[in-house]
C-alpha cells in the first residue's frame, strides 16, 4: 500500500502536481485522519447530549424541550456558521494567503486585529440578543403566540444562551489560525469540550434547580451551554501559544487584511448559512403545524443524527482542503487547485452516500436505540425517524457544499455562492409554505425541503465552478458516481434484509440485542459497500485505505 493521499490521483492528469501540491496532499492525508477522529468524538458526544436531554425531558415534557431547542436554535446556527462556515472560511483564506506571501508575523498581526474586532462586535451582538430576545422568539415561533407560558420560558432560556455567540466566534478564529498552521487535532476536538462542559455543568446545575428534572432544570442546561462554549475556547489557547501567537488588543481595524476578511465574510455569512438557515426556517414553520408540541425536538434530533456523518466526513474534508486550496489559489486556478477540489468532492461522495442510504432505511431502529429511553416514547421515535429519512437524502449535498463553497472564496469569486444561496433559500421557503399552509403536511416534509434545497445549492455551485474554472474532471467524476451507486444499491439490499429479519421486532428487543442487531446489519452493509467498490476498482478507496493504514501505523 502506498501513502497516496485521498486528495491526490493515483495517475494525476498532466501537468503533474508541483512539489508544494504534493506536500499539501501528504499533509492532507494525515490531517484528514486526525480531524475525522476528533470530529467523530465531538459529534458522538453531541449525540450523547441529545440523548440525555431526550431521556430527561421528552415525552410528557416535550413542550418544554421544544422551548430549549428553539431558544438554542439561533446561537447554535451561529456556532455552525462561524466554527464551520463563514467566519472560519473567510479568515482562514485570508490568513493562509498572508502567511504564504508576507510571513507569519504579518499573519499574526491580522489575527490580533480580527480577535479584537470579533470580541467587541460579538459582545455587542450578544447584548443586543439578550435585550431583543422577546421579539426574536416571537418571530421564530409564530405558532406559539397563543401559548404565553411557552413563549416566556423560551425567551428566558434564549437570554441565558445568547452570550454563547461571543465565545464561539472567538473559538472559530482560534480554530482558523491553528488550521492554517497545520494544527488540526486540538481545534477539531475542541467542540468535544463544549459537549462535555454543557452536559456536566448543565446536569449539575439542572439537578440543583430541580432534582426531579422538570422544566426548571432546563435552565441549568442553558447555563451549561455557556460553560461548554468557554471550554471550547480555552482548550485551544495552549496550542495557539505553542505555534507562536501572543495576543494583545489591536484596534487598527483600518487594515487591508481585515477589510479582505470582511469582504469575504459578509457574502459567506449569507451563502454559508443556507443549510443552517433552512433548518432554522423549518423550526419556525414547525411551530405552525397542527401538532404543536414535539416537531421542533423531532427535527432537532433527526438533524443531530445527520450531523454525525456530516461532521465526520463533510467538515473533516473541508477543514483540510480549505487551507490547501487557499495556498494553491495564490497561483491562480491551476490544475492542482481543481485537482484538490474534485478529489475532496469524490472523497465526500464515497463516505456520505452509504451513510445517507443507511440512515434512511434504518431510521426507526437507529432513533429507537439512541433516543427511546427515560421519558421518550415510541411515538417520539416514529416522529424523529420520518424526519431523519427526509434529512438523510440531503446528506451527500450538505457535505459536498462544505467542500465546494470555500473554493469560490479562495479564488475571489465570493458573490457566486451568495447568488446561489438566495435560490436555495427560496426553494426551501416555498416548499415549507406549501407544506404547512396549503397541503397541511407533517414535519417530515419540512426536513425534505432542506434536502431539496441542498441539492439545488450544490448543483448550481458545481455548474458555476465549471464555468469559472473550466473542465472539472467531469468524466472521472461521473464514472466515480456510477461505481458508488452500484455499490450503494448492493449495500441497501443488506440493510433491507436486516430490517426484514433481525430488526423486524426491534421494539421488543433488549437494548443490548438492538445494538447487536444494528451492528451486524450496518457492519454487513459496510463490508458489501467497500467490497463492491474494491471489485469495481474505485480509485477513491485507495485514499480511504491510506487514511486507515496511517491510523494503524502501517506503511
């Protein structure tokens, strides 16, 4: 087995990648493995956090859990946007180029200015959010206007959690600086400390406020959210000092680098938030459904399960390709730049397509295993499962957007994703309106609108990149997708077989037996999927094997 990178062809198209490109590819292979492992642990703990909340507050208390989820929706959306989207992308792009062309000290100067600016501006935003929370929540939950107790409790929780926006913004900047210096592990694992902090502090304070974990205990988890955000920031500080950064306030914001970050950021804020905004939009419309108590939580649980492979593969690939593309883009739209972009997309397809199909087919037993305990009921499981099926079909496109969108910022075409985002949001808004007010359909159709919007978003971005950059290895990509579809159909057969046999009576199985049944089904499906890919000689499988072999310490 060679040490081929997952972001490099085994037979690269001419001209051959430059030494710098080869070095970036080698770094990317190792970095992808580190980031994947770190993000997996973070997303897994995030899932555990949702399990704890569901066990304590679902069922009879689902109306109050809806309040917590709706209150956290805006801070969490900004967390996704800043930590994995606009702020991180805009800053990493500019910081990497400055480091490449002007040296480390110039890049550190830019970082000091941006951290100072973010601290001041996001403090103002946080304060504004606290003051305007009553107005904001009424916009976000128009269907609850006739339920004042629900509105007032949601406002209280939101006011506690809004300062989280400041903490996560600073953490995103630090993450970007470390990624640009090729430090990926600690930044990726930092959100693990958010989940740990929010669960531990939230559980302790929640128990102190209400030992029976009634609605009042959710205030403890709101306070825990702030503790987790602080932990996510502080865990990265030692690594930042290690790479040579020393912070001191710098208010010299009239700087070309700061201007460049802001120029990239404001369209990125809009275009990069499409998926998150569509999820927010779905929760707003969910408050207007016939069934008032539960849809916000069911949608949140379903999307949390989608976020596991999304973070594991989409965000992980984007984390290591964005700095690489930014460095390569200093030389223009070169074959190496397109090469890195297309390989990133292929790797995302390889890993997320089976995850999407598996989640769609096995949605109910997966949701039941994870969430159906404590106060959570089988009815909650069914409702979350149908939402998961709808979200799952968009997983491939959510992930691919994470890779292709930053490429436009790297080549200074920031308005292309902005224009595409308006179309994607319009598609989601129209579908949501028809779902709720015309056809009176259920919450799963709100989730489906997000998936359709992601499909439109990625398709338009890919076509736009092809127009800007020229040929994008279309034939190679089509062959790759064809092989993946053959493999995933075979894999789906295994999932359906498992569903019809060992999982047919999962509701009456003990938790351990459910786990074993799912493990056998998913394990068999994975063997078939990767086996068929190997038989079809899918080149992307070599990149995945290289990652696994490196993690096992073998050549």
